[in-house]
């Protein structure tokens, strides 16, 4: 996992995609919201706007992450 993070920090697109895929289920779970239809029925749906914002924040954190190699 450390090599994957290091590669992602260095800008490796495959490593970044693997990290996003690793956190995909967790991000989706965090983005669940109730949706009410015109009859008052409740559905639980993934808020895609929020999910996109969280993925964007994760990408930003990956780019700004610094690995301290002592």
C-alpha cells in the first residue's frame, strides 16, 4: 500500500485510479441520502454531486501529500 501511495503522490495515473477504486465503496456509503418521490416514498440514493466533491478532495489531498523518508 505504501508503494501505491508513493506512486500516486508522484503522479502515476494508474496508482491514483487504484486508490480511488479502493475508497469507492466508502465514499459511496458516505454519500447516501434519502430521496422522496411525489407519493412520499423514500429511496436511499447516492448523492453524485457530493461524491464528486469528495473524490475531488481526495485527489487534491493525494497531490499535496508529502512522504517523509527518514
